[in-house]
C-alpha cells in the first residue's frame, strides 16, 4: 500500500525535526536550527534550551520570508555559478547559515564569535 501525500508530509516533518535536533547538538555555539520552505514558512525549528530568541515571532516570520526570497533568487543564478552550496550572513549578534536541501532551506543561527561558520556548515551538510 502506498503512502498518502499527508503521510509523506508528516514523515518529512519528522525527519526535518530529527535533523534539527542533531544540528543543535553539533556545537554549543548553535542557537537555533530550523527548516523553512520556499515560501518562508517554518516547517520546524528548535531553539537551544535556555536561550532567549533574538527575534520575536513576527520578526522571525519576516526573516524567513527574506531568506526564502534570497535563496530563490540565488537559484536563478545557478546556471552561471553552479548550485548554491551554503550562504552565510554575519551580524553583530549572530551569524546565519543557510543550506538549501531540495525545496527547503536549513536555517541555522550561531553565536557571532564562532571562528569558522564553514566548519559548522560542513557538519550540518553531513546531516542533511
């Protein structure tokens, strides 16, 4: 018996959640790990226990919408540059790592004092 689209969807969300938990456990520097779809909707996300979010829910919604647009627009350049591997955005209070995976983006916020965001990105890519 084949799975219904709803069953496949639920299984995908469960897998994304498991991946986010693995990502959170990679480093003490990771503040948040989440998955957003191509429209900027949060499919799942985990804040490191004990940390206060940097964004309120409305600001997070706007942030994820901006990231989804950025990733979509970057994909239009893939013929020239090749597929997008990882994008990092460095702010004073956090560094954001975005890793596309199929039609979703893994969004990881890390502490800004991390020496190499690319080391964390490499470890995340081994999970996703």
